[in-house]
């Protein structure tokens, strides 16, 4: 009697009958995705803290308190009175001390030193967390298939961010400077948000099986995805403009809203020569651009939310609604920051709101492309 040929991926059960084994290919592809996602979420949390500490470092004028860059030894703070005296003497030779903080006490110096040291130390922790996770996945053979290059990109951007950080600080140590160059600060913060969005996007991808993502893409909504992309680009521009505002203290220039002083436009917005300098160095014009971009982003978010109401996917609708709520909160925080002349607690809340809004925009765009499809029975 001829026996039936077994199908691929069948095992023999206890009774001798073939039993189908499914999901073998997916299991191989998804191997290590859970561990990798947990690693990405740890990095995400560290980068969020890093951005907030960086914001507080800027708001407390602490960023130039350490005048040297030492990747290894710089991770150890001063351990005795002699080391502290050396650091204080180096700072007293800086232009910021000479022009802005002359007569600063040693106790006051220690405060700003710890802010900058903490910011740099967190940068080293982020780099080490990436390295340990990357090597651990490789050595433990848990690296998800096709993800080595993606994770290497994250590590490369983190290393680049460290270099840009010192490039930024070095600009504030030049003769006549009391703070870092605003465009370098904008570059530094902009790259931080690129890294944050990339890590978050990877975490979202790793949170679902590869086979499910492939199926979800077939039911994606290109229109909503394009709106999500537009929100992401405009939101990024707003972050960069916010960094320019912080870099030249433009947030304190016109503590009125909705007008800027007595008019819609700030007075004499193009008074600097050459013309391009006004878009980076004129406090009134920089704040005006930040306000107008904020209004444009809010209008785009409202339109995207309105369009998302027609989505058949509940999670997608909820994601765009969350973006709408975060935008309303961020606008309110922005107005409060203007009226309070960027008090530290308000300004850092505004920066935290930008982080929240950025993450929600990335998630809404992701769900527009990879919707969570509910079955008829589940619905």
C-alpha cells in the first residue's frame, strides 16, 4: 500500500499521522525581534532624557562650562579640590566668563558644570547602550534578518551627534562668543530628533511580525501616509526653528500674543546685512518664523485628522486624534512660553511637548502605512 508523500514542514504525531507545522519561515525571520525592540525602546528613553537634559543645559547657560573634549577621561568628573580648581580656571579663561559671568563664585560654577557634565555623560551612556545591544545581538545570534545595516545606521548617527556636539561647543569658545552658534545648536537638536524618530520607527516595525506587516501594507492608506509625511517634515522644520529661537534667546524678545509687540510683523525684521543673517540672527524674525510654522503645522494636523475620520481602521483614527490633541497642547505651551518670556519650567515643558508630538506623528504615519487590521469577528 502506497503511503502519502509528506508535505513540507510536517512532523509525525504520536499516532503516526502527519501533523502540519506552520509559521516556520516566519519564526526564522522574526527571531530576535522582541529583544531588538526592547533594546530600541531603551535607546528611545535614553535619547528622550538626553534631549531634555540638553534643553536644560542650554536654558541654564551651562553648555560652555567644560572647555575641553576628552571622550574617555571626560566621563570622570573632578574627584578632588585640585581637579575642581583646574576646571574652574579653564572656564575663567573662556569668553563667556570674561564677557558674561565675571565674578562667578566657585559654587555657582559647580552648578553649571554638573549640567554640562551630565549632558555629556548621558551621551556616552547612549553610545554604550547602542554598542552593547548591537554586539549582544550579533554574538548571541539574535540579530533579526535584514536589520544589521539599520542598527548600524543608528550607531553611526549617534557617533556623528557626539562630533556635532563638540563642534557646537567649540563655536562658543571663540573670541567674543558667550553662547554657542545658533545654527550649530539647530543642527545638533535636529539630528537628535532624526535619531529619535528613526529609533521609534524601528521599534514600531519590530513590534509586529514581519508577515503581519507585509499584509498590513496591502491595506495601507497612501493619502493619510502622505499627510503623515508632510506633518513629519513640517514638524521637523518647527523643531529646527525652535532651536534657532533658543540659540539667540528670541523667545524673550516679544512677550505678546497673538501680535508681536504692536503689529503682526516684528519691527524692522530685515535690519541686518547681508539679508540672510536676519533669518538666523534677528530675534523678531526668527520668533515670527517659529510662530508662523507652528500655525501652519497646526492647520495641517487638523486637516489630517479630518481626513483620518474616514479610515476603516480604528487604531489609525485614534493615532491621528492623538496627534491633534498633542498639537493643541503644544500650541498652548508655545503661547505660554512667549507670554512668560521663556521661563525655564515653561520652556522645558514646551520642548517635552515637541518630543511627544514628534513621536505621535511618526506613529500616525506608521499606522497609515501599516494599519492594524481587525477581523470582522473582532469588529
